[in-house]
C-alpha cells in the first residue's frame, strides 16, 4: 500500500488510523531520512492507541515506553545503536514478543533480529511534489499482504 501525504496532518492521520487498528504483538518498522516525518507518524500511531502522553523520538534512550492507552506502546529508535547486541541489553524480546505494539525507527540497522511478521513502513520525500509531500509505503512481511490507508 502506498499513500500520498501532503502535510504533517496527513502523515499523523495515517498513523492514527493504523494505531486504531493495531493489535497486541504488532511490530512496525519505520525507515526514512532525517526530517521525513517518522516522529509525526509515530505520534499518530500513539494517538490511535489512545495514548495522551507527549510522544517524542527516543534517540538518546533507544526505547520509550508509553502506557495508559488501550495497548502498551514501545517506541524504539535504534539510530545510535552501536551493535545489535545492545538490543539484548535492553531486553528487546520482552517487547517484540509481548502484548503491546512496537514501532522501531531505523529498523534497517537491526534487520537480523526482527521477526518475520513485521509491518514495514517507509517514508520518503519528493521535493518535486512540494516540501511537505511524503510517500508512505506500508507492507506486511513476509507475505506482502499490506495495510490499506482507508481501513
């Protein structure tokens, strides 16, 4: 599934719709350049899960845990991770295989430990379509079943 976003609000709204449909154990990987809108998308997912806390990128802590919504939300940002073994130190398996929803920014850096059933989300800019334009591609691994923007 590919969605066009022409504003931060569009990006947030798509994230919110996905958060509203998320089920326990769901894992979303999120890849995009700096400034692509990953945090805005993540804030939308949190809102869809019913989380009222402020959601920011956990760049310096690797993991931010949000509770208080209909499901726990585990927000990883592995941009600064030195090696995959650091994920063991924070007990990633408890979150990946738990009863909450995981979102992993820069997930391409830890591909070797990701479960096969992740939903892969890529956000990319296209300045020819405007400074706020984003192309958001979502696919369900490994079967490519995908998620529709209208759901």
